[in-house]
């Protein structure tokens, strides 16, 4: 079974040195989405301190297969017209 590595890059690299055996890339993509949701939930409001990070998934030959980018932009509310 192929092994996939899920690396989080947000100014500090959190490299997945162990990896996870999964049946195929489609399951790895699903796992990446699930992991992204977990990370965002755990970060909570601290996410706004960075506002950007990415999850890179590579195979056991160190080839990046896909990347999820997460970006938040805080906008000022429009001023009310008086």
C-alpha cells in the first residue's frame, strides 16, 4: 500500500516523517481535507495571526502530489453612509 506524507507549512514546517499508508491518492485527498479541517478547528482564532498556510502531500519518493492552500483575508466592514 502506498505511503503518503502530510506536511503543514505555516511559517514553521511541520514535516510528517512517519507518513500514512492509504489505498490510493483519492483516499489521500480525502484525508488531506479531513486533516485541514482538524487543524483549522484546533487553531481557532489563532489562525488569523498567520492567515495563511498550506498542506503538501507527497509520496514515498518525495514527490509532491498535491497541495491545499488555506488563506483568510480580513476585510474592514463598509462604512455606513450618513
